[in-house]
C-alpha cells in the first residue's frame, strides 16, 4: 500500500490505519533533526538584541549545562524559545507542547510559564504586569521557574559569553526525543530535580 483509499476518516479500514500509524511512527524518528533545524532558523527571526535568537538559546543552554543541570533541563532550556518564529504571542506554550511528551513535567511547566515569569524584568517598561508570575505562587515548580529565568534566560544576551555550539547539544536533543513519549518514568509528575548540581567547565 502506497496510500490510503479513503477521503473521509470515518471510512478508513484497520489495515489503512495500521499503515498510517507505521508511517507516522517512522516520521517521528526525525523529530530531533527537525527541531535542530528550526533552532537554526531562529537566526532569521527577531533582531535588535546584541545576539541572535539562536545565540540566546545556545547561551541559555550553555549556562544550564555549566550549572550542572541534567539533560532534561539543558534540552528544555535550549528549546525554550523555539516558538518565537511560529507563535510569537505564546512562544512559551508552543515550546512546552513540543517538550511535554519527552521531558520531566518540572521542565515543561517552567518552559510553558517562563513568559509570565520574565515579566518581572521588563513588564513595567512595556505596560505589562511585572507581577504576572504571582498567579503561580504556591505551585511546586514556582521557585524552579524563577531560577530558570534568573540564571539561564534573562542573563543570556551577552555577546562576549563563551557559548557552546549547537553541535555540542545535538546528541542530547536526539537522546531526549528518542524516548518513549509520555513515559511516566520520564514525566515524573510532581517530582523535582535541582537546577544546579556539580558545575561543569
């Protein structure tokens, strides 16, 4: 079978859906490579900063890595702004949706909410609410997201910082997106891992 015969989903057969499922599963194996390509495309996006959006993503992930963060944190930090081109008004939710099946809940939640947390730094300059993150006070991951923003996100616009290249992070991205999606042993709902472990050079 090269393609299904149905023109309405309700008319499909089990054989056709088995065929489509196999194709979709094979396609998912290229997710990591597509995401790495999309990261590079961030250089075509928003300008005006002293470094590109790709540079910001790499610098954020470099800081996370050097703080001793685990792979879930590092990959989530690398991809936290990947929605900037395609979802400029909810880029954080966009990135979290990509990450959620493959990383710890703690990390995807921080990526999903980091836009609100970042308002503490500049909301008062743009007519926004600098206390927007307060809606999440008491959440198990509140302090994690505040630290994520402070240490890795808001601080990563420095053209003089010794940032690691995308090739350094590529194996981590491939490993994370090769995981079984929504594996409860990966998602670990309600659990926390420290952002900072033994620092790396």
